[in-house]
């Protein structure tokens, strides 16, 4: 390695996110160095050669890692946590689900990055990345991440449970997956009109039958909670509409 070379990024970490980011930078042709504990390289020597430091380690480890290596803060340090807010460190979260399988450059390009509103722009923090981005206030970070977990993580739990229940009925994954795909398609086409089924119809008889069938299953409470949340939101929306109509009148 030639010490005079100036690299754009230093990737710190060896986990899934670090692997994806390294793959993306390789695809874009952006020079970087990669450091992790046990790699045998000197962290601070690597850091001196890089314009931006990407802290792609677990959320719980970031603050302690910087306390051990405060010299890293002489240039912008960026973490990719969706929930963490740390003074002196920039948070930019890739709004995507990352598996162990690496993606194509085209797929990486489509990822939206959500950054905290701070004193630097996206182009300044992540030079060379062509991705679209959104900016949120730091105090909205927890709410933003809660939304991602609700929509991105809990849906997986529900789909996994659905496939398990269908298997108990003798229905294969292959037969069930087109249904999941069409639900996703409906969300893509029109999120506000994507919901179908007994909730939208107000079909209390079917809902009761569903709940009876789930007796003894932990997901019965999940079903009940979803029904209650939906009905509460519908009531609140109705009251809000009435108030607006009253004010307009």
C-alpha cells in the first residue's frame, strides 16, 4: 500500500453492514480502506489516509469505540444506526433491509439514506454516493426508527407466522408466496388503499372466527392489538374530519 494515497472512506467493522458498504464502494469505484479488530493493520494510520470514517459496528459499541480512539474525530465520523444520536458523530441511516447476500450496484443506488439535520450536507458526508436522501431532526430519530421496525421487521414476523399456520393447514410456501407478493404490489401501487380484508369491511363475525381459531396462540394478542389499533385510528380520523368540517362550516 502506498502511504501517499488519499482514500475517500475508512470502513470500520466486519459485520453485515460493513460488507454491504464495501461491496457498494467497489461497484462505484470509490477508493476505501477497511479496518476491523484483528485485521493486523494500525487503525490510526489507516484513518490518516481517509477523508471519512464509517463506524459500521454495533450501536452499543460506537460510543465506547470512540472513547478508546478519540483521534478519529479529527475528521467526520459517520454511523449508520437508525436510532442512535451521538454528539460529534453524524448519523446517516440506509433505509433498507440487509441480508447476508450482497446486492447489485443498481440495488444499492436505489437505497434512500436518512440523515440527521446537522451542519454538513449528504454530499459532504458521503462523497460519491448518488443515492437520494431525506433529512430529519435528531429528536425524530427514534420515531423514524420505530416506523421502520413496525413496517420492515414486524411484517416479517407476521409473514413467517402466516407461512407456519398455512403449513399446518397443508399449504406450501410456494403456494402462499404469490399472496405475499401481491400484498407488496398493492402497497407499491397505492399505500393508502392497500389494506383489504375483514378490517376494512367491518366484518366482525369473520374477525371473531379468526380470533377463535388462534386461541392458545401467542399471535392472537397480536391480531387483537392490530384490530384495536386500526379501530382507534379510524375513530380518531373520523373525529378529526368532523372537526375540520365543523370549522369549515
